[in-house]
């Protein structure tokens, strides 16, 4: 069914009929929505980012824009998945580059928002941590130290094992102590 949706979209694009293209695009959207959601979510493990839905929508919009410009899509599925990854990464980087006053309140647990805002005031330190630690180690460290979540809560949030989260946290702590000279 999924490949049928892609083939139908290709045929509709070749026909050049707007009504057929619109119908084929709707089928394409319905067939690939869950896959694109998974790609975005897998790319950035924390499953509570409020902009995930925006990234998925933007990816489909990128395909639609390319269609409206009259540019042929040889592989709409591949283009869609690449667009989803690129858009999600750009949105992620944009969110992480924001200062404490610009952080989207939906991405911070409300009961700890004040504590988190204070912890993020040292924005330069946060950027250094993100530069030193690779994903998801940076997220694990920030969730543990900034949000004061337990290893179990972090594991559930990032869809990782609790032992792995603990190991990565200890490894990150050692690396940061070395980098910061403590």
C-alpha cells in the first residue's frame, strides 16, 4: 500500500492534472505520516518535544512545494525522509540554541520550569556541554542535572535502558570533569 501511494503520486505528477495530484498527495501523506513521525522521533530520542509535529508537517510541505514548483520527484519517499531529518535537525538545533528566556514552555515540565530556567542561566556552560558530549549523552546529562530526573525517568523519556542511561551519565560526568578541570 505504501509503495502504491508513491507510485500513484509519480503517475499523478506525470499526468500534470492538479485534481489527480491532490488526491495522490493525500494518499501519499496518509501512507507515510507514521513513517515520517518515526524517523523524526528516532532521530531525536526524547519523545516529548512539542515541535515534532511541526517537523513532520514541514517535511510534507517541502514535498508539496517541490511539486507546486513543477520540479519532478523521482523518489518522493526518499526526498520526504531526507527533508524530515534535515528539518527536524534544524528545529532541534534552533531549540537548543535558544537562551533561557526563549525556551518553549511546552518542552519544560511545568512543575520544574523555574528551577530549569535558573539552571539554564549559565547558557555558555550549556553550550559547552552540548559541544563536548554527543547525543544522547548531552540530553542524559542535562535531564539528570538540570531537570533532576531519575535514571528511570530519563530512560523512559529517551526510550533507552536504565542501565545504559546510568552508564552514559557516569561516562559523561567523567568527560566533563576532565574538560572543565574539576
